[in-house]
C-alpha cells in the first residue's frame, strides 16, 4: 500500500518535470504552484459566469477593444510565435499577465476540451449581469490574483 503512494508521487513528479521542460524560454513571469492553482481557480470561476475570453484571436480582439482583465497564457505553446505578441499588447493596455505551465490545465480550468493558448479573465460578463454576491466574490478573487501577479512581475522586470 505504501509503495503505491510512492509510485504515484514519483509519477506525479515526473509529470511536473516534463511540464517544466516543455516551457518556452519567454514564459516569464511564470506562476509558482500556489499562484498557478489560485489563477486556474479564478479562470474556472470566470468560465462559470461567462466572464472569460478563450484563444489568441478572442483575447487580442478584447484587448484592442479596451476590455480590462487578467491575461493567463500557457507556457508550453509550440510554435511560440503564436503568442509572442500577446504580452506586448497586455503591457500597452496596462493589463496584468501571467504564464502557467500547461495549456491542457488552462483548458480544463476554462471549461473546454481543446488545449487553450491564452485566456482573458474579465471582471464582468460581456452580456447580462451577475448577482451582487457572485460579482463580489469574482472581483475579490480577481483582485487577489492580480495583486500577486503584479507583485511577481515587478520582481522580474
């Protein structure tokens, strides 16, 4: 019984090591384990409330239209040229952005089956309104993650 848990732990560590090896060299600022978990939780909650833009095309369109939010980019995209312009757009529009290790994890959090390059978490839905309690909880999570992302980005740059 103890050997099963040991085998599972080593398998999990091997999986994490492979994710880190697949990362692109430009994936900075990269979220640590705790921040990654919190960010994906925010993405999941935003997807439930329809406050999420998925994919490079939708994210770029939203940024150019002036929507504000948090941009979450997958770090294991190949070819990397697909997303190299997104951080520049985010910086110009003063939108915080963070890289997570896996596009598969990002897709699972965003409620899609297909791996996703990047998502933009909006503070309010594009259509309709949220309940006051749900809006407050989403904003609270958003502010917490955005503050940590800004803090992480300021230590890197």
